[in-house]
C-alpha cells in the first residue's frame, strides 16, 4: 500500500512538473486544472466562514506563532520553527511546538466500528486520544519517526527543553502543552492553513526560487495550497533561500498582496556534516572536491543536491524518494553498492531524512548528513522586534487607567 501511494504521488508530481508526456499525462493535467479551480473556491469559502465567524477559532490564552506557507513543502519551515523555538526558549519563555506530524501513525487507533457505533449512540463515545508527546522538558520520548513524524523528531532532538507535541487537532495539542508543560508560548508548525487555533502572529515563508509554486496553479494542477491574495493574512514574510543578490523585484511583487507585512530575507546555511555511524562532526568543507552520492526523500531534492554542489561536491549519483518516505534497507543497499563500485567518497543525505533511516551496518563508504540552520541576511531588526512582541510585557501608555478589581465577600 505504501509503495502504491508513493507511486501515485510521484506520478502526480511528474505530471504537474511536465516530466510526464503523452495523452494520459495531458488528460490528467486538464482534469487537475479543473479540480484546482474547485479547490480554490473551497479554500476561499472556508476562510470566509472563519472570517465571518460562522466557524469559530479557539483562543488558548497564550501567544500562538504560526509558521507556514502558501505552497506544498519545499520552503524550509522546519529550520525556521527551530529558530523561533530556540530564541524564545533562550529568552526565558516556556515554549512548546505543536505539529501535525505529517505521515506519522498513531501507535493505537480507535477501531472504525467503535467510531460508527458511537455515532449512532450504540456505545459510549470513545475518549479523545491524548496527543503524542515527542519530547517533554527533559528528554526525547518517541524515537521512532514513524510514530513521532520526521520533522517533530528532528525538532525534539535539536531543541532540548522544548516540548514537541503531535496531534492532528492542534487545539487539543495546545491545551495539553499548557496544562502539562505550563507553556506560555506556542509555535504552530505549518500553521497557515490551520484556522481552528487563533494565531497572534502569522509568519509566512516564501521560497525565493519558486514564490508561488512550480507554476502558480492551485492543487492539484500546481503546488499552491492558497491563492497569492491570501498572503494578506501574513504578519511577517520570510523570503527563504535568499542569497547576496537583491530580492527587490520579488518584494515588489509580494507587495501587491500585502503592503504592510515586514519582510525578513534568509537562507538555509549548512553548518556541518555528521557521520551516521560514528557521530563525528565534519566541517562543511569536507565535501569540497569530493565525489559523492546524494540520497533524499524531501519535497525539493534539487535544492539539496545543488547545495552540495555549491559546497564544491561532485554529485555523481542520486537517489530520490517521495517526501517523508520511510526508508528500508532493501531500497538503500543497492544505492550504497553502486556508490562503492563508483569509488565515491561519501553518501550524503539530509538531517530530516536521517531520522527515517533503518539500522544499516557500517560499511565501506561513510554515510553523512547535512545539518542546516537559518541565517538571516536582511531584516535582523524585524526579527528582534518580533521576539520582543512575544517575550516582553506590553506597557500601558501614560494616562490610560487600568481597571480596578475589588474583592467581594
């Protein structure tokens, strides 16, 4: 089943990117175009229901910082989530991360027959399952990415002291974090489309290399989850994958949809490589001039591979899987053997992928993964202002009287 679903996902992706030719692909693109128009209407209608209060969002009494985007994957949310959570933790806030845990699985599900029986009042309604706590304030509790989710597990390992809570119902997860970990700030991972939880700040990420997806169309014809006009909901915009060149034209284009949101320009900076088996940290120069194989299961593998080339690596072999793919040894072993036969010096993967790796014995070629962090290029003052808004109490202007609370018997 897993392979079938991933084959469908791969086929759809190749159709969207025009990598598939022929009559079937052309018919699929026509069908997807029609469906994308329907999807756009539904997305806008859902937002209208929330804005007009026909559907109510939930206030949990603490600041919620939503970090999300308009497109499906590829903008680099996880390092930005990590940056915010680490900064808030270091500033003394009791912060927790809320994640859906995309493609993760509950260890124990409520059987379908029980859900159906409860619906017709034949049995008592099953209790709401508790969120999965990937990490608490002391340690990482879930080490299996299949249960925790790859991104939540990666965040938990990199952020000691920051609870990471996984639940499709992020309102439920937020309440749990407040009650059990005394969280006074919540970072909502991939939260732009999650409207049930009231956001104090909406941080929207825009990929400099593909600001509005691969072709500007909505799903399933393109990779947009919301139309560009919805960028007006952003409190702040992060332009990711920037470099030293100017983003002036992109910023001017973004201003058509949001004239007031302040903008931060940043990039994903490789920090070091780490050996899967020995744990040894290697400098980013370790791959300079080396022949390597690149293995990944992420949304935009080209970005990872091009990043290796920018570090001076000669990428001689590649193996790509669908985003969030759960690897097994039978898939990886032939690639390892191929890299050995070609006398490559490293197999390189991403930090997000390494948490989904199976147990592989140490062999003749080192397997290393790239640790990446967010580096702000322009807009440091904007980022610092955001953090102050969350961490510092709001002052009362002179002359404004605070309400008096009187005790009653």
